[in-house]
C-alpha cells in the first residue's frame, strides 16, 4: 500500500505548493490527480518518486518511508527524455546494468513487445514519432517491473488521435501487470479513461478538494452516456476547486 501522510511542501522562495495532503492507495489501483494550475500535482508526484523531499509529512510504500528514488517506483515524464546517443533498446535497458546480459536483453525485448514496438530496438530516438518515443518511455519505466508507476502528463504533447490511442494502450499495459498507477493530468477525459479514482486538488497551496470513485466498466467508451455523466460530475468538482473562499481572496 502507498500512504501519503500530512504531506506539505514549501519551496525556498516561500511558495507553498502543497499543504497537509493525505491519501491511501491500494496495491494495483489506478488513481488520477487533477486540478488547476498551482495545485501541486507535479510536486506531489515528485514527492512520491523521491525526487523531492517534503517539508513535512511522509510517503510510505509497504511500510518503508520513501526519501529518495526507489527501485519500486517508476516515473514517466511529459517528454520522453530519451538519451539520443543510445538506441531504443539501450534506452529501455539503461537502468538494468545489475542484471546478467541475457536477462537484460530478454526484459528489453519483452518491454518493446508490450508497448507495440517489437523489432524497433535498433532505431535511434531521432527516428521515432512523438507517440513512438513516449511508448519507449513507458517501456523504460515498465522494464524494471515497478510496484508503483507514476505518470506526469505523459500524453499532453501528442496529437488527439495518438493521445487517445496511448491512453487505451496504457490501460491494457496496466491491466497486464497491475502496478499501482498514479497519473497527473489536466485532461478530464484521460482521467476517466484510466483511473479507478480521481483526486481533485484545490490550488495555492495544493490540498484535497474531492475524491471521485469511477465505477465505469472497462473498456470505457468515451461517448457513452454513463461516461458523460461522470465527466460532468468531475468537471463540476473541478469548477468548485477553482472558486476561492472569501478568506482565500483576502490572503
């Protein structure tokens, strides 16, 4: 289980990015985090990944406090961040140096197949489309078989058709191995396609506004009536989260 206890983050310049955030996430659960600008979505993800330290509070995974990057936690950024001097296969296997060569090669080939890029390992990053590059980034995150997979706006830079295709593919990948999945996104539809629960944050500083359970069956049909109903519910919660109280306006 992943547990976030009273997480707060204030940067050196005095900016309060996150305040007293609490959340428990079950193993294998898919959670999306949404909210307006300045609500601490990416900060929260970086705290969970161990890339940043909380000002107070803790991140606990299966009883272990996360205070630095952890082998059980994989992270996919908005940009693929592939190393241009390495082939696709070598990018995917970059963090597997501790494994014997044969096992490393097997894992890389399996990861390529899982993201639909079998036989593409010898290509260079410059030869890939944006969608293919992000598939490689997904493969790189999955190849170490993490218990927790974090995604920070992973498809926002892609065109609508490619984005929709990769959203569906991500769900298939998640269903195959069931890591705990935490997705940060601005896209309401993306959150509903992927998540079991959607966490809505209120901005400046980021804190919990609402938790919405998504009980839609999979695969989720974007133009179905029940999908549109939950979409309206989530949009309404987001609109509430962006409304300042009188006290917030004064402060």
